[in-house]
C-alpha cells in the first residue's frame, strides 16, 4: 500500500534565502546553464516521453558538502541496480508538469524511496529538462538544500537496494573518476564512490554541476570502466 506523502497539500516553492555560501556556485550554475551544456539528449519536440523528476539534494556532513544517492533495486524494469538520485515519474496529484509538478514529484519520490522528510528540504533551483532515450523519461532535475537532515534508508526493497550520501570531496577526487564504456559503445563520466559505480544520467548531472560550479579538478579521462549492464 502506498502511504500518503507529506507533500500532498503542502505548498512547494523555490527559495534561495538562507542557503550556505558554499552553494552559491551551484545556484549560479543552475541560473546560467543551457540544456545543450548538460546533455545532447533533449526532450522530443513532439512532446513524447514520460514526465519525471529527480531530487539533487545537497547536504553538509562530517566531511563537508555531500549529495544524497540511492541504489535502485535489481528487480526494477528500468535502470535496475543503478545508483541514482531519488526520483521517478510524475503522478496526476503532483500537478502541472510545466509548473510545480516536478518539485512535488521530486520530493514525493524521495520520501517514498528513502524515507526523507520533505519538510526539511529547501528547493532552490531547477535544471532544464533532459531525456533518457533508453527508458523514454523526460527528467527535470530539482535541486535542494537539506536544511534539516532527517534519517534516511530503504523504505521498499522492491524499489531501493540502499541509500547513501557521497561527499563532494570524493566526487572531485581524480582517483574516483573514470570514463564509463557501455557495451553499446556509449561513453560518459563515472564515479567510483561508496562501493558503487555511478554512471549514466546521474553521473552526467554530477559531472556538469561540478564543472559549472567550478568544483571540478583535473582527472584522467582515458581511465576507462567497462559496464556489463544491459538496457
């Protein structure tokens, strides 16, 4: 049984007030980045694709800024076993996909997948919508500040294998970076962190945020990691 989300009936807006100073470069990146600077896969012009949203949640841990990630259950039909941001398809109750629908969906899915308390999250930005061809998702990345951290963990093992945070310091460490090579020949950024290989859409968003926020450090793009995942 699906439990009622705390986002139902709750006003969901964007606010930049009171954010920590270290998030300023991220806020600037969100305000200035163009869709083609994030990905070559943009939503179909005919409106096709399933509207969805992910929550790119920044917190502050023992080692400084960090991101909340989860590992999808291996039994899922789409992107099984992959580390990802919390998120999923918009539901009718989320509202207008071109207004606050993605904001509600990002918080609702994060709550359903990780147990996150959405009342402790301050949403501060939205990136341009992107497209995942293999699953036909049109994804709106919603950025948030974990103003009041709450306990998180696996809520439904049929959806989530584990929930974890990754320090930004580890994501910018050259030793943890590589180029993922899919069996199809597609190449993209990857991160080897917290006993996980983060690649695909999620790694692409992280890579671009690090770059445009000015946090990226030089890394060996010739270092390759093969993937055995099949779409």
